[in-house]
């Protein structure tokens, strides 16, 4: 199929979600998280790809087969891995990922001509160096806090040794 034909494909395989155009839901094992596009971009920049979210049991990504989450937009529901969610909403899908979604769902906003030309992302959202730096610092602080908590716990569990000093 030529790209011109693919980009003009009618919508298909859609699951209406009754969400507003700027509402995004990500369903995880723990529950449903709600975002707007900018809020999601910020959240993704903060995730340490060991993320606060757990994939849904036995759900596989439509693009890679990796463990996945359900992603819902205003008229679409699909299963994506964490890194695919990042690329999907930053409009930075790989060519094969773009084509796979287009063939399955037809044209829809997130993969429209506003973001992709000839199956290539032409204006992906970039996370600013400042936001990346803040995310890095935040991850380091969380790791340090986790280490501190673990160390305190270990110290509480160990009996205090009696120091014997020989004179």
C-alpha cells in the first residue's frame, strides 16, 4: 500500500471512549491514570522507566508484544508498552509502529499528517534539557531516599554491638 492510500484510510476498529479531545487515560494494573497531553508529556519526562505503573497482567503491546497498558484517547483504545506510550504521545513513533497503527485503526489525530509525513515523524515533541535535568535530579533524590530508608531499616534490625575496649 502506498503512503498516500494509507493516510486517507477511513477510521476503523475504533472503540469509542467518551473522553474529551484533550483527555487521555492510561489503565495500569493499579488503576486508571488521567492526563491531558502536556501533563502526560511532563509525567513521562519524570518516569524512570522502571515507572510507578505496573503493566496489566497478560496484556501485550500491539506494536512489540511487550507487557502493556491500555491507552485511551477520545475515540481510540490501544495497548502500548511504556516506551511506546512515550513515543506515541510525543509524536515520535518509528516508521514500522506508525504503519502498524495506521493499518489497524486508519487515520486518527495522534498519527495524522500534522505529525507524520511519509510515515516519518516530522515534528516530535522534545523534552527540554531543563526538564530532563529536573527529572534526573528527582530520580537521584528518590534513589538516595530509598537507600537512606533501607540503611535505617538495616540499622534498626541489627543488635547494637557492645564495644569492649581493653586498656
